C-alpha cells in the first residue's frame, strides 16, 4: 500500500516538473552561453565582462551571460544537481582533483585535439594545476603569484632602505615597523602572518621554506621535514611578539580585504603578503599610496629560493551536463589562447598572462610594480600546492591544524604533524582517490 | 483563572515594615526589569545607528552617526537585489502556507475526531516526525531532488509542505480536541455529511488555530535558512531574503553599515506583523509552545 | 463502514504520501547510501562499513562536533530555560508596565536568526563593536568573542538568551496560572519568597519547564543557522581565493563545528553523499532514542503543554 501511494506521489511530482521544464524549452536564435566566474570585486568583473562582450559582438551565434561571484562550492553544487552553466571558472585549482577525478568537468583532450592546440603554448607550472592523474579538465585563464607589498612611506620613517630578503630580516623589519597605541593595542602592524588573515594560507608561506606536502607516491610528509616545524615556529613566535589577542583585535578592526578599507591600502599594514592583482586594486582605490613590490623573503638557510613564489591561477573549463558544449568550447578556446583577449584581461586585472605568446604581447601595459610578479612567476623554484582527490578539504585540514597551533602552540609539533599526515592520507583515501595527482 | 482565585479576599492593613519591604522589593524588581529591557533593546539600537553610519565610521569606535547617512537605505537596494529576494521569499511563504493548511487540516481532524484503528500509533508517528532533526533525511532527499532536476529552485522546500506538516498537524489536532462534540452532532443532525462538517463547522470554529498555524508557517518560511541554503545556495536568482542577507557581506565586499541596513530591512516585516497581530502572536505561542 | 474508512483514508492521504516520500523513503535510502561511496556524478559504489569506520575511528572532526553539540545541550539549553524563567518570574511580579516589558522581551525572538546573528557579530566585534568599546571605556579589555575558540560558543549563548522570548512567554503564562490561593496559604504559613518559589511556583509549572528543556534538546541537535552565519561572517578576513564558505565552517578552529554543520560540510560542500549519509544515520539513531524517551513520556507533558492557557 505504502509503495503504491509513494509511487503515485512521485509520479505526480514528476508530472509537475515535466510541465515546468516544457515551459523553458523551445527557443530559437543565438545560443545563450552562461559563464560563471569568480570575479566580483571592484573593476574586476567589469573587465571580464568587457572581454566577453567583445567576443559576443564578433560572434552572432552566441550571446554571453556572465555571472560573477562564483565559488567552488557553487560550481560543485550546480554540476551535482544537474543544472550547470555552459562555462565554469574558478579562482584556484584546489578542487581540480575533484573536477577531473570525478568527471565533473569534461576532459578537454578531445577538444584540444580538435582545435589543434598544443599544451606547450602554456607555461609549465600552469599545466600541473589544471589536470589530475593525467586527465586535463581545465585550462589556465591568467595566473596568480604572490609576493611582498611594502609601504615606502613607513619604510622611510623606520629608516629601512630595502625590502627584506630573508625571514630574519623580515622579522626585524616587521618589529621595527610596528606601532602601538598608548593602551598597548596595535596601531600599525609590520607584517601579519596570521593564518586565515587576508591571503595568509599555509601553502603560500610553505614556498618560502621549500616545505612540501607529499612524496612521489602522494603520501603526506609534513611530519618528515624540518621545514614545516621551522616555519610554523617562526610564525608563532612573531604572532606571540604582537600578542595573539592584540593581533586578532587589530584584524577585526580592519576593513574587508577586497574593499577600499584594505589594511595595506589604508597604511595599517606596513608589509603584506598578497597576490599580483593587488597592484590593480591599489591603482583604483589608493592611487596615492607609496609602495613597492618584492619577492617574499625566504628561509635564511635556503637563499636560492629567493625570487620564487607560490603560483596558482584562475582555471576555466566545461561542466558535465552543460548544454551548448561546442559554442562553450569555442569561447573557452578564445579566452585561454587568444593573445589579445589575454593581454586585455591581464591589463585590466593585473594578472599574469597565461600563454607564452601573451606574456610578451606588445599590448601589455608595462608596470614596475607588476613586473616583480612576472619575474616571480618565471622563477624556476616557483611552485604550487598538490592537486588531491579530496580537493579543498586537503589544504583546509592543514590550515585548521596551523590555526590551532598559532593559537595554542604545541609541546610536540613534530608528533602532531605526523598525526596530521595520517589524517590527510586517510582523507584522500576516503574521498576515493588512491594517491595524489603527482608532485607539483 | 480558577474560581478560588477570583474570590475577593478581605485584606487587613499590613504592618508598616512589611509594606516598606514590599515597596523596596517592587522597586528592585522594576529596576532589574528596566535594566534587562535596555539590554534587550540595545542590539536593535546599535544596528540602527550603524546602519546610518558612513563606511569609515562603522569601522571606528564612535557610536553616534555623524553625519547621518540616510542614503545607506537607498544604496542597499542598488547593491543587492532585495526586491528579487523578497519576491522569492513570498513565493515560498505563500505556496508553502497554503499547501500546508489544505493538507494538514484534514489529517489533524481525522487524528482528533475520527475513530479508526491505528489512530494513536499514527499520532505517535507524527510526534516522531516532528522531533527528528531535518538533517537525518536531507542527504537522500537532496539526491532525489537532484535527479528530478529541481535543485537550484525553491520547489524542494515548497512541495513537501503540500503533503502535511507534522507541527501544524500537531497544533491543529490539539485545538480540534477542544471543540465540543455537540456542535458536530448538531451539524450531523442537520444532515451534513462528514466532509461538510469538516469544511464548514470545524473550519469555522478553528479559525483562531488556523490563523495561528498560518502565522507560524509564515514566520518559519520567512526565517528558514538551512533548506533554502541547500537547494538554492548556488542559484542566486532563487535566493530568499535570509540567504541573500547571509551572503550580502562576502558577495559585495560592502561594509558593516550597509550590512546592518540590510539586516534591519529583513527584520522589519516580522516586527511590523507582530505589532499588527500582537495578541494572536502571544496567544499562539502560549497555546503551542513549540516553535515560532 | 467502508465509506467511513474511505473517508478517513482520504483525509489522511496527503500525510501518508508525504510521510512515505519525504520521511520513510529518505531514511531507508540514507542507510543504503551510507554503505556506498557516492559523489552524485558516478553511480554509488559499495564500500560496506568503510564510511562508519572512517566516522568512528579516523575523522578528527567527528569528536569535536559531538563535543560541541553536547556543550549546547549542557550549557545553552539550561541557560535559556533559567534565563527565561527568571524574566518570567520578574514579569509576573511587576504591577505596572508588564505589557510593555513583555513586548520588549519578546521582540528579539522575532528577529530572523540570520539577521540576529549578523547583528551580534557586529556588536561583538572585538575591535570596533559597541560592547568592547564600552568595556574599553571602563578599563576592561573585552574578549575576542566570535574570533576566539573559547568565547565563540558563549557568544552564541548570549545570542540565544536574547532570543528567548518564546520560552519566556510560555513560562509567564504558566506562572500566572498558578492558583493564587496556594500563594496565600503559603504566606499565611510564613513562607518567604524563596520558599514560595520552591514549594509552590516550581512544582506547579514543572511540566512546562520539562517541556522547554525537551524542546531545547531537540533544537540543540539541529543547531545550524547561527553557527553557519557567525562563522562565515566572523571569518570574513579569509581570502577570496580560498573557498570562503568551506574554510569558514566551524570558525574559529572548529569551535562552532556542531554536528549538523559537519554533516553539511561533508554532504553539501564536499559532496561525499555516502559519508554524509553515515553521519545522518548516526544522528538518526541518537535523535530517535531521545525522541522515543520523550514520546513514551509524552502523555504527561504534551497534555500539560497544550493546557497551559
């Protein structure tokens, strides 16, 4: 009886849906391509929309609808739920292991072959984070790299002549640049390395210490390297110098990272680790700021790392279940390989162009602040974080671990890191992946 | 109120000391209440003041807006599709409430007034359904709606209401139990069929309870967050007010002043409705004491 | 007789359908899915008890989530009941202005949870929030509230106490319903304020208190909205490049990672539907046990609660 009733109910529901779906079908004319991108702040979305509308005007068979402010979670949800857009793009590659591994994003190999595109036109670093286990399901759409921003006015006041190159110089400068209010609270912070604050996540600092996540088999090895402990102890000692509570309070009083009240732009952060796009934000929001850019300082014991940085980038691809696959691919092809399009985006967003041809395009507007990041991007030691089957959860687990450590410290950091390793491995296994996507 | 309590009691004049102590106690009691009332109102006041501040001021430690940024309440509408969110919320509220009343009244009536085998067991099932967290069924339901291609719309949160809601059934049943049998019998003697008895006599008598159920349903749907988040989180066209508000700050990089203006705007409808229907509200809550 | 049965069935049919489709079916399905690896993209793959093994022996967050949820049951629920009772008792004694006070205390209960949480995260902002600014003027260095793992849950309690109006109104009605003659005879016996409360008021309203506690426990098991919003907003400094929502769940340091939040994270952020189903089956077992205890004893309190007018 129950089964009959529930079947009847399901049939009724299905009928309703069929009726609803029928209303949406049967349109003619140009195909509407829905394109999801992460950009939302300031001029960024406007810049992307300009490039998209140029394409739109030149191609009568499509009209392009750009939706900004998209996160990985939204992308994943839409694909699982079976109603994805035509083109998807994410700010970062953390979830590529999931996208490629599960087939959520289509394998691009047949498309690349059809359009006769060789992957050699893309920089090598970007090729790692757009595939998983040999399956390429994404292409780079501009790249990001990270460095040190420093406030020249504050540097002059503190009689510091050049940006720090080693962690010990960085620490000394940070302390010199810090100013406190009479009640002991922080007024200006030299450098805030607090994990979770603005762009501070473990993988970006790990670059400065040459700290690695996985071995060649894909097993977590954080506990096996001295670098992780050394880095975390340094970070914790600097935080303790400010006072953990002071620092958290100071951060709570700063404006949103992607608004004109950004702490570096308002002069409350003398130095800050940030991505190359900040150059464009400062130009728009705080044009008067006297600042410089430099590679991130590195471990005193490993000077050869100086000049390198963490690399990641916006990725773009085709979701499983998208409707107008051919038109969508044509647009993706244009965005990721057309020199003019990439140069225009790179100029507007101040992102690193992601083909070799566009990197030397005459259309690129030269900018001294930005040139630093192009150099970091091309440094041989620059690298990215591993692509894992558990996606973002992998780096999140490390981040939570570090956040606990920066708050409470640890009597046995090495042992705790070893425990973390086994949790990371178990997580990857649970997510259904046997190993990672190779070493970055 | 029992009859005993209403019997007038002859009071003799109390000794001075006792009266004095009582007076002091009353003063203390009132001071406490006033202090608590200020504490309860303070958050509203701070939210309002911040909503009237400029960007920079909201990040300072000053309390009083200077100058008053009234235009924040206009800017909010530019920054966020509040109109769209409101329409979606209304769609959810109205469709869910109507369906819930139409489907729950008959069930509650059957459970309260009709005799059949398994009635008590069925009522127990209603109680269990009422108490289990929605999280226990949400994963398979999500899978089901995803297969039906309805994730990304509000239908997965609306449709279940058309098939009876445990809370409403419970509440209506409690009320139907209090209707004297003679009223129903009188209607039956007049030759009305069982269905007519329900649709005319019972529904008319239960108007206050039905109003309370409708009110609670409106409140519940207006405030609902978890299920709309699951099903419409990624499709901003279908966001209800609560989802929009929760994403407001991170989505538009706007500052606290505008966020608080939006917060105030989202609080306003409920508070207005409360003052319009205050009596029904408090009585409804007292009657059920279950949710609101 | 047949007509009558058909009539009953007609009246019950919406609920029978609804119960089967939206309740019975998902619960059976949850048990099945919990024994599979399922990501909604490829068909479920049978893994036996692997999800449960991961849940009970490996996942470092399960223990945290259970502890946090138990904390709600042990602290938030009693705090709300005591606070509501205190206010109700004071209101019952008030000779003038009781109506105004009652409205003021009830009002916050109406504020939508999302809006109320947003407001409190601002008010309790460690640097610029009014509370810490006032404390600062008094020479006190205020806590970090939602930014501090040991203060985040207490901050949620403050938010919970603010919205305690529903319980307060129910208690007030019950207190006012206590027969006056009981107080009078107690007074004649020379009972003081505390003794009258202890021996007259509390015994008379104990079913309502029990009811409020039970309800509180049920709500604690599904506590989600406030935790989600508070963590999301308080961690607002998190990077745009990282996925803000996923990284912020439980912020700070998993101190607001309650069981439903964990379930949401695995089910609807990571889309591990099999594992999330295992989490929901465990929740089902626990809440069903709690529910059965309540339903078995329901005769006592359901009757009382419905009759508190």
